[in-house]
C-alpha cells in the first residue's frame, strides 16, 4: 500500500441538480515489496476531462493513465484492461504490459488499440490518445 491518487475530472463531468458533481475518482497504488526513495516525481492530483469518445463505459483518458505511470518501472499488470487504455499508455511510456480482459468484445477493441499504438510508436509518431 503506497497511497491514493485523485483524478479531478474537471467541471465538465456530469452535473446532477441538487447534488454534488461527481468530479473525482481515486486510484490506489501499491508495490510488491520495498521501494527506494529515488526516481521521478509525479503530481499528487491529476486533472483531465473524461474523454468525449470512450471505447468502454469506464473509459479513462490515455494522458491520465500515462501520467499515473510516471513513477512506474518494469511490467504493468492490468487485470481489468477493458479497452486497453493502460496498455496504450504503457506503449507511450515504453513499459512492458500484461492485460487481462474477460469480455471478448472489449478484448478485441483493446487488441486493435494496442496494435495501432505499437505501429504509431514504431513510426516515431506520438501515440494515439483515442
């Protein structure tokens, strides 16, 4: 257990009359064993709007996932890969990625997005954020 990182979805998140705006989500991060106090420093809060085009009902921005990976080293295990957003961010960061998805339709979407990201990276292009 290392901590919690908030994602501020901005004021563009869906409002509900007479209620608080559901404007934040939280990521929990942990490591397998001790971790040296060395390396890059990431922000304590990430601010990015929810993507206008989502490939999954719980879709997150690639930029958010890439930011969350700032302090990561080594392979990233994503046991709920959905449409592969974390994998696309791993390609952008040059991190090894292992994704698991039980829903065949989302698995196919994730594979397509990862293939596109790898092709873009091999051409030296910026990884596609959609």
